[in-house]
């Protein structure tokens, strides 16, 4: 039997940085409404106050939304890495051509980022192409304009708790991340004259920001689906946000369950082969079959990125805290392998 994983969950503070400039670290029971990164006492590795230039270019932020239907998946991202702003939007349809659009712009041209997971607007646009997230405590709203691909969607957390944490990063940084999966989706998604039925769709969001490692990498798994007729979400990652904490959780029937550290087994030289995804305490044992890959490989001066995000099917089993075992069969989701020097 899997062992019971019981991390310490603390009450979310009203702001992330205290009066002395120190970050409040931990796994929280809800969103942190004020991410006052400007008050963080950010220093060099030799304990000197970091310059304004270093504070600016070392701060990174990205936001992501995924919506999954019975045989399709929409993914939309916005990232501000200071040297450049970037993002992508794609619609995967099983058995049909994937519609995809990416943007890479210098500095923060065409980019705007929200400063809180519960308020503000993030936007990336160039010409007539672009997408935005409008954030509030009641919903994440997505607007997407990519030619034939159009969306006006709402993701509704309702009373469901997010995965929210602040972790130390490298020697002197910090990262705040917040994720929420298996959310109800309302609105409209269209490809040309085709409208997609959202009655069985579920969505999730990812808000991450902070003074991140200059070189970083992660593996990640995400599901927004239904299992045994109930909304089910999963978020697993390793390689990032693991300094005494981990960003692993599932959502089932509107309740969050935190999970132990995750392990990913796959062949980097042949990532199209099936992956094995599990957790240290045995709650999760899954196999992932990749079907589509959205990838970018960039080497440009100070920057480098090897990014691969896969759409595919998960199958296997997950044990809930009460001992119930959920069987996943052909459950559409995402997996990611990413290295970045930014």
C-alpha cells in the first residue's frame, strides 16, 4: 500500500514579502493575493544588494492555460523572460491537423503580465494575432485571436483550492507558483465555422513568477479531465520548486490532495516512446503515450532553450488519501521536458 503523504499546509499570507524584505515560504491553503516582489531583499551571491538592472533581468514570469475536451486539447502560454517575451497557442485534435501559432518578441514588446494570480491582465500580441488572460479570484478568462482559431473562455475555480507555494530558488532567489486543474469551462471555442462542445471540457491554469535560476530545467505532467464521471486534475513536476517543497497535487470532486515528489522516466534521445510517471510514496503510477509535440530549440547569445511539450494519453492508477484507487484509461493530458538558460 502507498504510504500517506502529509505535507504541512499553512495559511496563505496577505502578501508574499514581509516587512523585513524576506519571502514567506511554504505550501499555502489558497492564493497569495499580493505578490510584492519589489519588496524582496534580493542580493548577490556575495551578499551585496542586487542592482536595479540585476533585479529587472533576473525576474521571470510565465502564465499558461490548458483546456481539454474528449478528443482535443487547447494550450496557451505567455512568458516574460526580460530579454524577450514569448508564447504559443495550439489546438490539438486527435486524428486531425494541429493548429499552432507561436510568438517571440524582443524585450517586453507586445507583452504585458499580471502581477497577481487573482487580479490583472496578461497579454501577448503582434499585429492581428494575440491572446490574453484576465485574472480574478472568481475566474481566469482567456481571449484568443489566431485567424481561424478563436476563443472566449472562462475557467471557474469556484470553491476549489489551488496548489500555491513559495519556494527558495538557487542561492538567492525565490519562486511563487500557483496551479489549479479540473476547472469548469464556459464560453466559446471555434476553429473556422466549427464550434467545440465545452460541456465535457475541463481547464487548468499555471501562474509562476520570481527570481529564478539562470539555468533551470523541469519535467512536468498535467491532466484536466474526468475520471469515473468526476472532474479530475493532476499536476506533477520535478527539477523545479523542490527546495524542501514540491508542486505536486491532484484534484478530484473539487478537493485538492497534495502528492509526494515525482519521478519521470523517459528517453531524451527518443522521447516519442512511452514515459513512466510516478511519485515517491506510490500514490501515482502512470504511463504516458506521446501523440504530438510542440517544440522549440533556441541558442541565441545569452539565451538557450530546449522546450518540448507533448500531448498524449495517460493510463495507470492513482490512489486517493482515503484509499480509493482511480483507474485512468486513455486520459488526454500534457507532459513536458524543458531546459532553459535565461
